[in-house]
C-alpha cells in the first residue's frame, strides 16, 4: 500500500500587518539609531511606517542618515495611525514648543493610540501634558521637564505606562522598539 502525503500548507502572517505607525523626525539632527532600529523592527513584523517632519525636505540624522519624510506634521492626523512615535536626537527639541507636534501627542493619547518618545523627545510629551501622572523616562537633559509636567521619572532605559512608551536614548533603541512592538500586539 502506498501512502501519498501532501506537504502541509502553512501561512505565516506578520503580526502587525494591519498596523500603521507615524514616526516623527526632526529635519536636522534626529538620532539615526532611534529612528532606524524601531523602524526596522516594526517593518519586520509587517507594520506600515509613515515618516513626518516639519518639512518635506530630506531630513539628516546626527550621524548622516538621510530620510525623505512622507508628509509634514501639519498634514498628519493622529487618528490615522495605531501609534505616534517621536524620535529623539538634539534636533527633536524644536518640537517641544511646536503646536502641531504637541497637538499630535494630545490627539494620539485622547484617541487611545500608543504614544512613544525616546531620548529628549519625551519632553515633547511632557509639554503636551500627556505624561502627567505617568511613569516615564528621558535622557538626562529632560528629567526636570518631566518632573515639572508631573510625570514620575524612573530613569529606566525604557518605561511603559499604559499606552505611553518612553526611552532614554540610542542605547535603548532596540528595547524601545520591542516595547512599541509589544504594545501594538496587545491592540
């Protein structure tokens, strides 16, 4: 008797194939690794990444990375995304008092989106008021801003409080990306 077996058909679906993430970078001096590492991790799981900046001109990272934004902050709507992530680097400080950046953070939180920020970028979330009463971390340069905003500064590399994910700096880029990934998988 001959047994004929058919190969089993398996379909691997990407965990985040239905997710759309907005990553906000400064036009100059965003932190390359804080952008590239989480982006690669999220894309590897099937997420669609959209990059926004204050201008559509090619942005330049601290270490020379070039990124062409897909849209401006003015065009971005938090409700179109599952997560809004502010990338750090010294250039990100321009968004701490930028009404469009602050509005994106506020709207993302208001609509139950995941809101992430790394390096100095958690200061943007603090100034938007979304860290009040939340545990958060930031590079040493932003600690006072977090405390003024009534956030609990933990000093950890990455802090997750509900749907808010904050990271300390480039050394935490991979851990930050993983925390965003895990938060999106819970959605």
